[in-house]
C-alpha cells in the first residue's frame, strides 16, 4: 500500500500575507453584504407597510447598484448600499 501520511518536513509554511488578504476581502464583502441586506429589508418594509411597491422597487435597484459599487471599491465599501438604506428608512417614515 502507498504511504499517504504527512511528515513534519512535508508541511508547507503558511502564507500569512495571502491569509490576511483573504480575510480582508471576506470582511469587506461581509460589511457591504450586511448593509445591502438591511437596505433590501427596508425596501420590503416600505412596500409591505406603506403599499408603495414602486418606491420599494426603486430602492431595491439602487441597493443592487450600490452593492456592486461597494464591492468594487474598497474606499467606498459599505457606504454605497447605505445610501439606499437611508432613503428607504426616510420613505418608511414619510410615506
């Protein structure tokens, strides 16, 4: 039978720089995704409670655009989908 065991000399060293880069990317995606989910829920609340489904649709589309911009740009990040979230919260209060 073949020996498939690992020996102490066969273990490669961790690439800590790549590990940090992957973690930062995951955190960036998690931040943007969380705010985008909140904006979608706010849009659904506007449509469901105020029966303003047109406003909710516009808010959802703005959220999708803001999410793409937020994921593409690390300097803007979660702030891009936060704009439609704020607009949907204002619509929820004012409508």
